[in-house]
C-alpha cells in the first residue's frame, strides 16, 4: 500500500469517525438527554421544568470559555441559563454523563433557585448514573462516586454531617462530590419503605427551604436531627447507619 493511499485512508477514517461521534455529541442529543433527566427529576421531586436549557457544545475542555485551566468538562451558567459541555474526545458516554449532571443544576435552579452546594452536587452526581426510572437501589449506583466514598470510609475521613453541609473536611473536591452523592443516595433509597418515604419527603422540604434563606446550614442540621429522632436514633447514630448502608453497597 503506497503512502499516498495510506494518508487518504487515514484521513477518511478520521473524518468518518468524527462524523459518527458527532451523532452522539451535539445539541440535539443534549436536548434528548435533558428531556430524560427532567422526567426522572420530576418523578423524584414532583416539579416540572418545561423549558429546556440552552446548550453550547465544545470539542475539548481547552475550548471552554473561562475553563480556568483545569480539566472541566461542563458547567451551568445561571445568568444565561445555558449549559456548556465538552464532547470529551468524542466519548459519547462521558458527554451524556456531563449533560445529565449539568442538566440537574439547571433543573434545581429553575425549580428552587439557589440550593445548598451538597444538595446541588449530590443530586447532580446521582443523575450521572443515567437510569430512566427509579427502581432497586443497586440499579442506581454511581460506581465512581461509591468507590471514592468507600475509600473515605476505609480511611475514617468522612466528616461529621454539619461539616459536610458546610463543605469542610475534604482533601479534594472529588471527595466532597462523592460524599454529597452518598448522602443524597441515602435520602432516596432505603430498604425500609417507610423510612425511604420519610427521607424523600425531608429531601423535598430541604429543597423548598432554599428559597427562604441564604444560609441553610442550621435548618438542614435540625432537619437531620428530626429525621434521626423519627428513626429512633441520635444524629451520630444516624450518620453511622448511613455509613453502613453505603458500605454494604460496595
């Protein structure tokens, strides 16, 4: 095979590959992913957000405006109500994960306004997993987040709940994301159906509080104390139960 033909073939493969990948990495696909994410969030929280966000699609993280020099694959801008997301080197699964994550931020902003960071990132990380319907807990595990949280449990590095609410006690951001995910997971899934219903209702109440106060740390802490009391334990024991629940899923 001569070098000229090899070059033409290589170019054809590159163009064909990009054309194929672009089918999974464009605005139409992002809107489709948003629609599925909104439906799932509506099923969980009971609020419809009919208007979709705007999407800006970029090929690499370096193309993102104000990407800050880090490895950022997407973000939601509350001012413009637009989601900027990277194709992630043509990896359709990562693109979809990031659209689901950022779509959750948009949904929460539209439905509740500014929400506490751990709730915002916890729910967004929960939606990363990509199920269309709520079912058995193990169907909704975010393996990456679970592995990170189990690592923290092994090292006894999960901060007390109040510090989680304040975003303190973490060596790196991924640990905060994983812990926020694990806490939201525990509020959405429990083997006891009555406990699960009570926790889901508390989650909804915490989100509703977001529009009434700038600093919700105290109110959130009190809500968790009340939930612990409802489950016949104190807050420290509730946290231990939460840790054990997540450990059992590893």
